[in-house]
C-alpha cells in the first residue's frame, strides 16, 4: 500500500499547486448568478451557455470550490493519508492500532476513488 500513499500524495500535490495558482478566494456568485467572482472581483467563470436553475447551480458549485476550500480539503485528506502511513508502518502492535490501520486502509482507498481513471491507479486499491 506504500504505492497508494505515494499515488495519493502525488495527486494531492498537483491539486494543491493548481489551487495555489488560481485566482484568490473566497469566490462568490454575482447578483445575477451568471458569473463567479474572485475576492478581488475578477471574473473566475461565466455561466453564459447555461440558463435558469442550471446556471445558478453551476456558478454556485464553482464558487463553493474556491482555492481556499480546496486547500482545506487537501489538508484534511493529507492528514488521513499521513495517519494511514504511520499506523500501517508501526505494524499494529495493539488491537486498537490494528483496528485503526484497518479503518484507515478503507478511508485511504475511498480517497483514491476519484482518481480511478488515472493511468497509475490500480484496481487492487478499490475498496
């Protein structure tokens, strides 16, 4: 499973860099709900090809995934991966440690699911 740890760390590092390079957050939807604006009111995305409910839902979705939120999400996922790496490396000397490692194994496998289409993803990692 060390390969899974490295696989996830590599994917998360890419996501982190993209978020850091993006226009700063928090992002918000404009009054007409047809644009997503960065904290400095620069347009991040336009929903010009959409209409009605789909437009509002799409721009709101984009705004909710601003760089600050993405970075916080990555931090949480990295903590789970780090705990998994630690508890699997110590060999689970106690029942509690073994139980924690088993639970973290499942959690880390679930964290890898969004990347199942990646060339380096292995089917054996599927929970």
